[in-house]
């Protein structure tokens, strides 16, 4: 009588998973089986273990290859690569998950997605779409950056956090779009075109967080690459993690390994700009003073030379006196020039602080946004619409329950 006979005590989850594991361990085929498939979601853990899935047209299976076995690999596995693994199939008792424990791996040809990736890359490269000569410079001091990504993803939060930290006054315009799944490529294209039509941005960030090759595939579509290349606004691509490359990366004017890194490349640090300006003023002042001192000493040595004749002294003396006067006037003007420079720098700093939207929010006001744009009036806002409310310490998401125009008689 087995454990599932009539009247037998119910099994715990652990006992059930352990029973399944033992059944599979007793199957000769599952103890050592060869499986061919396409790698997806490949991760090289810092411990040395490798985690990935093998998939075909209709199914996938989770796999793990421990560090000891992975040391025998003679190639670098990547997403989209077609491989054959020798493994034992079992159940991970803690999670009840079926997976393959891989002991060896060999290449079995290229996967379909990898083949499509390489074919499109060669085609667009032959057209010159990736030519370095057509890439534009990223503006050094942008006023507004545009972001084409998912409105709910971590990538947008990372970009906003880094950009605001580097320059609290930077403008950010979000053009939301789906970044994976059916229709995502078309949405990304529309988001890029929308930012170009609006014309507010000096630079555009296009991307999303990391994922498997399937998750990132929208950024490998031809229409997305062509939209990036056709953009009038310089584009920084930021798709996935540092090891991920997409067709969009090659088409963009600059590639960033992550969304956070893209924000760092796009937005200069305001405090560094101030320090650089102050240092420039100091170096210029020092250079002028040094040049004046050198000329004065040369003139005085020439006048002191005993070999000068009276006529020579008569010619030089007026010039010496004139030069000394210029030097003295320049020396007297230098503190004034430096003070003016400091006043201008302080005025610029005060203006930047006055324009900082965060200062207004700190006084109890709120900023209302709809689809990433500031709402300045009730026109264009419908009952039931979803809006964002930005406060000094965070953001709220709200729904419009009613709309009441301002009573002009009050």
C-alpha cells in the first residue's frame, strides 16, 4: 500500500515534494538526460553558479549549473544561444519546482532570436545606420531631458532620482510606453515621435530595466532602431543591465549600460559646474597678475642696466611710466572684477534656487500631472481621469471625482 492509499494520513507539502524527488531520482532516464534548447534569462551569479532557462517553441524548463561544473565550460553562454546540456532532472524540495541540474553544456547552433538579431544588425550596419559619423553630440548643459519608457517601471524612478540629485532644476518630460510584449515596439516608436513633436527636450533617454532576451526584444525591432536614428533629438539608449546589448544601442547617439547611468551621462552635476566656474575665475585672476608681474620686472631690469644711453632712457622712460600706470590700474581693477564675478555667480545661484520647483512644494503647494505633463487648468481633464500629485516629500496617484470651474463672481 502506498502513501496515497485510502485512509492514509495526509502528506505535508515537504513530504509530497520529497516523494516526487525520490520518484524522479529513481528514473534512469531522468538521472542523466540530454536536452537541447535555446538559453533564456542567463545569469552568472557572483558565487560562480549559472542560472537560466532552456526553451523551445512551446515550453521551457529552469536550469542551474553549479560553479564546479561551470568551470569546465569552453565558451560563454548567452541569451538566444542554442545548446545541448547533460543534466539530472529533479524537484527542488523547498519550492516544489522542477528543474535541471546541468553537469555539462555544449553549443548546438544559434537560437532563432540570436539569428534574427545578427541578421538585422548586419542589414542596418550595411546601410550606415550605426556609422559613428552620423552620431550627434550629447548636449553638455541640457535644460530638459525626455524619457521614453514604462511609466510604472523601476527604470523611470531610477532616472528621475539620479537626475534630480545631480540637478534639482532639470526639466523631465516622460513619454510613457510599453517596453515588452506584443505591440511594445510600436509604442516605443510613438513615444520617441511624441517627444520630437513636442520639441521641449534637449536630449532623450530610451530604455528599460534588465530582463531576458524576450523581455528586451522590442528594442531589437527594426522600427525602433529607425525611429531612434531619425530622431531630431540626440538619443541615449539605456536598455537592460551592463551586459545586455540591443539593436537600439547601436542606433543611438550614445549607449548607457543602465537607466541610472544614462541619467548621469545626460545631466551634469550642478555643484561641479559651480566649482568649475569659481576655479576658472581664480585661475584667470592668477594668470593676469602673474603676467603683469613678469612684464614689470623685465622693464625694471632693463631700466637699471648701466649700458643704456641717455637717448635710450629718454625713449624708454615714458613707455615705462605708461606701462607702470597700466599695471597699477589693472591691479586696482582686479578686485573689482573679481567682486563682480562673485556677484554674478551668487546671482546665478539665487536664480537657480528661485526656479527650483521643490522650493514651491516645500511651502505647501502641489504639482498636478497627467501623463507626465503639468496640468495648469481644468481644460483637457475629464472626470474619472487618473492624475499624479507631486508634494514636497513624494507623489500621490489620484482620480478626478468632479470638476468645478472657478466662480468669477467670488
